[in-house]
C-alpha cells in the first residue's frame, strides 16, 4: 500500500493505519512537516528483533511504517537466547545481516559499546529533517537515557521498553488473613509466612528459583537495602552486609513461603502458580501481567493487586530492566534505519504497547497521556504500579560485559540457598569465582 502524500502528518499516518486495520489511538497530533518520511522510499531494511510481546506489537503494525515511508522491512524475531548469540556472532564479523538491532540493555549494553557495534545517533535526534520535535531526550525516563548512552554520553540507541519489577498479590488470600499490602520488606515476609498453608496447597510468595533466572530477584532485594552489585568504586559489592542480608531474605522467602519445586521455577512457572489462585504474592516484571486478567487463563481475574515493591531498610526501589533499538554501525542505511527506530518508539506505537499490556514505553509523555491511559486494558492499579515504580527505579543488574556469567554464577549460589546452604558462604564462593571473570572482561 502506498500514498501520494510526500510528507505525511501524524494525522495522515493514523488515517492510513485505520485503512490498514490499525485503530487510531490518540487522534491527530500533527507531526513536523519538516520530517520527510518518504525520503528513503524504495530502501529495504533488515531488522533483528527479540521474540516477545513487544516485537509482536511491532511486526503487527509494520505495514503502517512501510506505507508511511515506502521502506520495505524484513523483520526477524527469534527467541531471546538465540537472538543474543546470533547478534554477537554477526556483529563481531563486521558484516551483520541487519541494519537495526533489538538489544537487551541489562545484558548487552557494555558488550555492544566495547565492540563499537552501534552507530552514534545523537545528530539524527537533533536533526529536524529526521526527527519529530516531540521526540526529545527530556521525554525519556532517566533509566532509559542511562541505558541508551555510552560512558561518554553519546546516544547509541533509542530506549524502547522498560520492565519494572512489581509485586502481584492475591487480594482474596490477603483478606482471608486480615492482611493489607505490606509497606516494608519485613511486613512482606510476615504476610508471606502467615498466608502459607501447605495443607491447603497455599503459599505466600513465589519468584524465580531457577539458576540464572533467579539472580535479578536477589539484586532487586539488594536495592531495597540501599546497595547495588557494583559499588561506586567499580568493584564487586556482593559480600557487603546488604548483599548478604538480601540473600538471606531471598532464602527465607523461597524456603518458608514458596511452593515445592521452586528451585526449578523461571518466570513462566511462577506465573502459572499465581494464576491458579494459591499464591499470596508473586514478584516479577510488569510485562507478565496480561494473562492475570484473562478468564481463559486465570483464576485470579479481578482479585489481583499490583503494587510497587515495599521499602527496605535502605529505602524503596524498583528493579529496572529494559531494551532498546539501535542502528548498526556497519549499516549503509543508517538514516532509514533511524526512521524505523523512531517509528517503533513513537507515541502511537508506545501507546499500543502499553494498552496491550505488552510492555511499558520509556517515554513519559505516553504514560501521562489521559487518552492513552483510558485505553489501557489492564486495571488502573497496574498502571499506578508502573508509574510508581518509575519514580523509584534503579538498575537491578550490573552494567558489565559478563552479565550472563554473573547471573549464572550467583544463580547457582541462590539455588543452593533454597536447598539449605549457608547464604554468606555461597556468596563468598560465587564472588571468588566471578571476580576474575569481571577483571578479564574489563582488561
């Protein structure tokens, strides 16, 4: 489908989307006439995406981008682990098969920067011929810019979707015990243990216990103790008092209040357990919420609370993860690739992401748009938890190259703790194993 309009406004963009079958979400906020969306008509872009609800949303509306720009997009979405391996292998050769790459900031940021694999798009963002004036650095949540810029402050990608970790809680189980939502980590532990009744197959808390997947649970707890895994001096901080206390909290919750077999649980198993209505609290990312309100999949429709992580001894913090879209340095079509990235994080696409419950955009203007909020399918409490988490967001994983090894090594330690091993001893062993890995990566 093509259009004869050379410089379409956002109104014509939305009109075109309606013709294609995409509903207009926010009405006609006109785009800058200076942006010539048709400038690279006839170009073909290859886009490498991670298979997820976020990429599903992008690919669903690709015909709109193609109609708007005249650019043909070949988008490939592959499962997370496969995609990460593929991108590193191809980017390392200097001749990748894609122009745009979907990257997981909390895993790939340092590696991509060290490899010089992402183009500097700072100039594109400031160019009125390429960028809608509504797209400014000031519209991104602070964590998004921390992710998207390199150590020198150069913009290397556009923040796409943020994942805050929140607490999902079963209001019915809380009411039965006369409990209200906890305001502190101590209260969370007490509530979890009060709800737990193995004879009724009811448990107070569930989170990831599977090695590697479980590490962000512990590091998120650490934030509540006022600490992070890498200290201000750049050194590993996993033997601090705060790290040990957070590990003991993890151990207590997953041994005294979690269902049997939790050491084998990734997010999917934890979600499944919560959907059955026998779990008091589940701690994980906001993007896993949609099935909870689906009567075909859930026994807790209308019974679930969504809340910001309670405060710890060191304050309140929401573990923050995220992904972005970058233009590949090796691409010969950088400006066209940038237009795709800009479209993908546009107000309209961000609204669709949010309204479907598939993800949360980094752009604050989308979260505060009253009309967008009206169209969000998830309960208002979910949106409130998103907004509240954004105000206390902290990066939950260290921004280092060997983040996978970090998760692997400490993940084994955490799983061992569920089995009864001493928390401090396990952290000492893990730290001794990981420190040389970190040193080699930065050398």
